[in-house]
C-alpha cells in the first residue's frame, strides 16, 4: 500500500457489524452491545487496531469518509478502545469539528459565554493533547472572549499556522496523535505493567457528540448502581446541567442523581429521564451480566448513552457484586467464583487496628491499601527479604517504590512510602498484594543511608523498630497496636461455600497455637496440616523446663524435666482438638536444634546458671558443646528423636492423653503425628516403634481405645527419592518445601535474601524459589516422592505444607500431581479455597 493512499477500513457500529474485541477493542464491543440492547447510543464508528497502527507509522484513514457518517455539520469525539480497559490509552478528545463558524452559530443560540467557553476548551485540549504545545501556555485561564482570542493567537504563533478549521484535518490530527501516544515508551511500559502483551494494539471509537447544552433540560453525568467500596446496591453518580464529558465528576456544582436532603437532584428535575436511566442500568446489568457505570448526556430533553464501563471496585465490592449477580440468577455461582481473583481476598482478611485501643500516631499519609499490620522497620527490599526469611514480619519503608522493590514488598507485611499517591507503584502493588499500605507520608523524613526515619515531631525510628501501619486510615503508629480480627460477611462466606462445592483438593492450615487454629477454622480450613510444636516451648515457664531438660546429665533427670512439660503439651493439644472439632490435626514432633533454646548473650548465660543452680563455666561449656557449624543440617528433627528419644516419647504421650480426654468428652479424634527431617527408613522405624509403645501404654492405662496416623515430613531430597521404602511405615507424606527447597538448591533459607534480587534480575532463577515453588527441580522431587510412595501404599495421603502451600501456582501443581491437600498459613486459606475452585473449573 502506498503511503499516500487513504485507509478505509473502519466500521459503523450497528447490531450486525463485524466488531471484535481483539480488533476494535473493548469499548467498541461494549458500545455494540449497548446498541443491540437498543440503548440510545449516538452514531459511532470503530477503527481497528491495525489501522491505528498504520496511522502511527505515517498513513492516514479517509477522514472525510468517516465524517460523512455524521451529517453535514459533524461534531464528534474520539475515545480509546484497547482490548482490555485496564491497559489505559490516550485521553478522549471531545468536540472535534468545532470552529469559528460553529462558535458563531452556538453564540446566537446559547449565548456568547457558552460558545466562548466551549471553543476555548476545545482549543486548549487540542493545543496540549494533539499539537503537544506547552500546557502552561493554555491551561488555567478563565473562559472569556479575550481568553479565546489569546488561545487562538498563541496557537498560531507556536504552530506557525492558524488553528485548523477543517473538521477532517482536525480528525486526522487527533487520530494521529492518539495513535502515536499509544506507541510511546511510557504508555507501553505502563500497559505492560498491567499485563498487556508487547504487541497490544489500540482501537479507536469516533462518536457523534451529544452536546449537553441546549434550551430544554441539557447536561451530562454518570450513573452507577452499586457503591464502589462496599458493593451495596445504591444509585451513585452526579449530573451537571449545560455540561459535557466528565464535567459532572470534576465540577463542584454537579447535583445528585437521587433525591437528597443536601440539594437538588436529577430525579426531581427530570423524573422520566431518571427512570429511563434506571431502566437502562437494569438492562445492562441483566444482559451484560455486570455492574456498569453509564456515561450519559441530555440534550434538550433527549437522553443519550455515550459509554458504559465496568464499575471500578474494591476487592470487597467485587466479591459482593459477583455474589449478588449470582443470587439474582444473572450469572451462575461458578461464574461468580471465577470472577473473584483469589489474591484479592487477602484485602478482606487483614486485621484492622482496634479503634478502642490507644493510638500513638507518628505519621500520616494516603490510605492506599486497607488493613493493618505490625512489624519491624526495614529500609530496603534486601532487608525485607532477609527479615521474611528469618520469619520476622517487617514493614518496608521507602521514599517511593519501583518495580525492583516488588520482591521486598512480597516479603513485607506492610509498606510505608514518603512520596506517591493512590496510583503510585507502592499503592497499586500494595492493593494487588493485599498489603496494608500508606503512601505520600510527606511529613516523615527518611535517611536511607543512615537507616533512620524522623517523624514530624522529631521522634526517630531505626531499622528493627516495631511500628504498625494502618492502611485503612493512612496512619502509622508507634509499636504494636491492638488489632481486630477481620470481618467476614455473608457474601464472603457464600462465595467460599460455592468454591468448596467446586474444588477437588483439600485445604488445611499451618497452625501452631490455639489462636492460629481458631483463625484457621474461621477461614474454613479442613484441618491442621502442620502444627510446629516447638513454637509451644518459648513461653517463659516452658523455656525453663526446656533448658533443664537440655542440661540434664542423666536420662532420669531428663525425664523429670520432660514430665514437667508433659501436662503443658497435653493442654496444648487438647485445645487444638477442641477447636478443630473432629477435623484432622497433624502434629509435627519437635524439629529445631536444641541450642535455639539457650541464651546467646553472656548475661543470659549467667541468668541461666543461676536458674539452674550450676556454675557459669559449666553452663557456658554445655552451650558451646551444643552449638553447631551448620545447625540446620545438624542435630535437629528426627535426629534428635533418635538420639534423645525421651522428647518424642513425651510429645507422643501428651498427644495420646489429650486424645483420650477429647474422646471421653464425646468428640472423636484421630491425631496425626508427623516426623520431621527424615532421610532414611530406619529413622522412621525407630521412632514408630517407640510411639506405638507409648500408644499401647496410654491405651492400657486409660482403658480407652483410639487410633492415630503416623506420617513423615519429606524435607530432604533423600526422603523424596526413598519415599517408596519410607512409605512402608508412613500413612502419609507431607512435603516440607521450605527445607526441601533449601536442600535441593543447597541454598540457605535464612541467607538467600542477600543475593536473591541479583539472581532473579540476572535470570538465574525465574522467581525466588522460597516464594514460588520451583516446579522443575523441587517439583520433580515431589513427583518422584509421590509416585514412589503411592507405589508402595496406594492409599498414601499426600500433601504439601511449606510456605508455598497457599500459592495458586503450587496448588495447581499439587492438584495435577494428585495430592490430597495443601496446607498454608491460616490467612491464606480463603485464597487457597478459591484458587482451588478456579482450577477445577
Ligand atoms: C518446611 O520445611 O517446609 C516446613 C514446613 O517446616 P519448617 O518451615 O518448620 O522448617
Ligand atoms: Mg522444615
């Protein structure tokens, strides 16, 4: 095709025109749907993406042929229509076709002032967005005849030609500038950040202007039928007489739509038109199967629907809308389930700061992502990752965040930035991740090199200091604030109930304490998949008994210390069984190296020596003897169980005695006992023999019969490879992918944060394997273990309980591999339930 030849590939949108979302974009497709629903949409022409691309590279469409569709005296708008509305696009340009002749006619009909204002606005918009002149020269002037003359003169001086009067020339310029804006680097990067493919094209929509200016009722507005924050059914929007475009949303004089004590409303002004809008809204909802925001214009009492877009909504509203549509029979329950992004649920789940508690506010900013979290301050993404690897919640404090901070944000429980607004990187990503987030806290001063944050009142905070971020109010608080559990409403429960009907993989929770267990139950976990019992030993009274046990010289002394721990553990397990009400509870036997329970400072050692009534030198010597070069690969897990079997004996007894008490109370329970860090069959044999003996002893002593299931945690590559023989003694295998990842890569889970950024940036790893399961390597071990284990024992229960358990990607992997369940932290259970349902659909 020659460059000079004009393109003619455009379509008038009619009910039967060939309009596709891929070619003409979502807006063109949506307008066609509105036309099919017989809504009063003005004449509209759609340009496909390939034509727009050709325009960007120098060709032009036949503008006179387009204008011919709009009558003798065309006045039109051009709107962007990418395939996906989230990909943005250049701003809409209104009033193309405006010129001095139209100005004069308008002045006669509607007065000089209205004509001057409209024309000035067009010239301003054209100069800035189409001719790309400096906005300072055009914006911020009050409309008047003089201002219009000045604008036309400035245009002429800057462009070396008069302001174009010919509508075809105007249209060509507008199309060219919009086509080129789409190809610009910034626009490209922005849309790619929102998931647009590199080759994403832009369709354009040319539409007859409905002016919103006239003698009779005239104006423009927007209307929607739900609250965008709560999702409750409610008419929302604004109307402004003698206006056009989105004026009603930006100008203070706009009036309400429905009757309102605070002022006049469209409902009172034009009840019939208002009723028409309600009817159009209902038609859209039923037939487009979505809550839409309708942009409308009234010209001399004549209503036009210019556009309809999906109502922008919070995660909470999105869920409520989906459930309401399904309950009204507009969509099916499974479609409602599919419409809610699993990761979006986290925003609904986060705790809130208890308004009744004390609030020591040290900074205020924009409440960019709701929920609240407490953690230690970190000033870099690396520090955030290191903190997460240590299992310490942290709050990422930055001047502003950039794409390379994404890993740090993943690792943080909340984010605070000095700069930015609702759509800055931190805000957008924070909302996406469900992370409480405050941006634009401009009253703080940050010194990242010195790792210091200074509040307005002069208070200083350092890395490691504990603060609370209230992303709902935009306030940062000193210390750990009192929290309220998140509210779950009926819509939330309904959606997850539908999800449960659809999914085909179980979801359990990792819960160590009664409060974790309660959260897990509240969030619909089908049991506890991992109870890390060592977390029960850090309370003051238990720590003393633990230390006595560690320092015991003889098995008898050790037994005495363990006897003190026994009732405490029994009570722990009893509570878990009670809370879980018959759901399975999988208890992992003691896992960490013993020295984790010893003091690390001299002062601490002295106190311990006093408490144990032993010489400091002896205590110090014992502590040193326990220290290991590589404790995570040392005397921990089942190795402790083999070398100091009394610990596991005590735990098994506590579990069985709690089982007996629960059974006696009328609640059936079959505890699951899991052995950590196994690498050889013989380890399992040794532990199993002793636990069976403890079970027999408890049965004999109490006269109560009960069952239990013994399983193995697969955390070493060897256990996965030898799963066939290990399964001879195990009713279930649970893959601990944290340690398994560590050992498969030979990569310390506590230190990897230091270089993970570089590794991911350099493409060594596609993702941090401690966050996203490495399906190629670690995943292969999972598949080998599962296959070999099931060959030995067909009914072997298989699961995953590492941190990966709640990720939709890992759930997909486990489901494909035929696992029975995944276990994840309680707060991720709803997301996992929903993600699992998505996979089954
Ligand atoms: C694991 O290793 O995956 C696991 C769940 O255990 P922990 O994180 O307690 O080592
Ligand atoms: Mg582990």
